[in-house]
């Protein structure tokens, strides 16, 4: 049975180095007709600070925190490109924002000592503060658009935090023609996977042309939608592609039977 059979869904996200487009695959397996607009591109940052830390100052840190799957990938690809051994990281304790991030970490032969029970910065901050003794030195690896909540809360609770960009998210500005074509398809649903994906819609002038069903990947995206006075239909739980797919299936099923 394909619960999304015939549903026309547009998704806006990046195709990262690791995830490819698992969301598109998930939805198609459920029967949806999926239109994908890549609205963001993930690229390398300036590596000067990272290179200095990983080559000279790594021993000063007690904890390494990853706030996304992409952070793990860009981090360790850079480490390997520098010709360094992953053995240097076995003595560090690692915290991950969620189980999916830890799965990527596992692929490098490493494991998290702490995994947030809900994949968002607030939850990770609260559980880290609860379980880890204050005064520890923390290296926070994240993207340029990551929330400042985690660093702010840890610093306020007397952790010494160094935050380093390990990838940058760039908005693609050449997708308006593609959007115009897709909007002629009488779309049923749009799924936003990050605040930046919705910002791209604003920048292209499509905010007032959204389908009636709107899905959000998680709290950060939902907060950005609310800030821009957009009412969304559902939020993924858990905040990952599987959770987003499941919530869409539940929403569609409930509305078809009501």
C-alpha cells in the first residue's frame, strides 16, 4: 500500500555529501510524485582555524560536539585530507545532536558518549549541562548557519567553548525559473527542511503562493515559519527525514478519512 499515491510534493533542501536525497526516496517509496528544488549548497569553509586546532591544540579539549550529520562529514574529510589519523580522536568524548548524526560518526569508527534524546540544540544543551561536569573545554563543530543556542547555554554554564565552522551553507539564487515551472503542477504539499530553504522561497517571491499543506523538519524551521507568519500543517517528530515522511503520511491519511 502506498499512502501518498498521487500526492504532488515539492521539497527544498540540499543534496549533501552523505545524505544524497533520502527524503525524496522516502516519499517516492510511499507513492508521492516528488519535485526537488536544491535551494542550498554546502561548501568548505576557510580551514585556517580548524587546521590549527586539529594539528596543534586538540589536546586541550575534553569534548567534541557535532550539531549535524554534515558537520561530521566535513570535519573528518578535512582531517583525512590533512593526512591525520583518526586515532587522535579516541581520547575525546563526543556528543551528537541525534542518533542519525551518531550513525555517520560510527562510519568513521567513533561513537558518541552523549546523544541528545531529541535532535535540536536546546535539548542537546540541556542534557549536556545535566550530565557533564562544568569547566570542561568543548570544541563545537557546526555550520555557518547553526543556531547560537548551544554555545550560549554552555558558556553561561561555565564551559569553555570554541566554535568552529566546518561547512558553509550558501543559498542558490538561480532556481526561480524552475519554481515557476513546478508551481504550474498544482502542488499538494511543500516540505521545508531548514530555515534557509524557506528563506529561499521568500527571496524568489513565492511566499504567497505556497500549497495548502506545509511541513516542517523541526523546531528551528517551525520557528522561522512562525516568525514569517506562515501557518504550517505539521512538524516532523523526530526531526529527521524519516520523521518528516511519517508525519506527512499520518497527516494525509487523517485528512483522507475525515
